[in-house]
């Protein structure tokens, strides 16, 4: 089962946009759970997490991914920032990746030149760090690092405001 771990540094509206794309995967039984990591302590974010049945926790900094993974019910995690909106058919691309490469992390890269350049620069300075867009085994997140370079998937994600 896949769990979405969503780090929220922005508005509840950005989180709602991310949830709107994830809900069909929940209905299909592909996405079983979500964990919302609120870095600011926004009451509206907490209410939205509660309304969707997601687990909610307040944490800042790098420990957020780790704490979210600890609460995740699934063995695989999809790491997202609030406002991340994966393209249509993202669930099928992730499912295909998990079937064909069950031991390798994957990445839903940001769409567009600017997003792609930012991600590639981040990889240059820390290729195995945890970051949004990753599809990764829970154990890797709990360990704090990826064990392998992620494979870029064919679908992209957009981020509101980018």
C-alpha cells in the first residue's frame, strides 16, 4: 500500500489542490493513507487533514519526512509538498514503476524548465537526499537517505505558484 506524506509550508488551499489529485487513487484502492506534516501550525491545514481522514502532525525542518514516515501505514511513500499536483495517470505510472522496479525509488519530476533545473541542481549537491516527488520505501525514509538514485517516471508534477 502507498501512503502520501505531504509537507505543508503554504496554505490550506495548496493542500486542497494536492488532495484533489490524490482522492481518485484512494477511491481505486491504490493510495491507502495520507500523512500531513504541518510546518507552521495552521488551524485550517489541521482541519483539512482531519476532514480527509489524513493523519496530522506538526513538525518543521528535515525531521518532518522521518516523522511522517513513522506514522505511514504503507510500505511505500509518495513524498509531496502542498501544492504539488501530479499529472493525470500518475497512479498508473507509479504502479508500473513498483511492479517493474520494486527495489528502486522513483521520482515524479517537476514539470517545466525552472522546476527541472532546481531538481537537477538539488541532485548535484545531494543525489540521495529525501525530497518531494519521490516514491520510496518507508525504510529508506526512516533511515534518512535513499539507497539508490531514483528513476525518473514519465509523468510530471506541477507546483502551484511555480
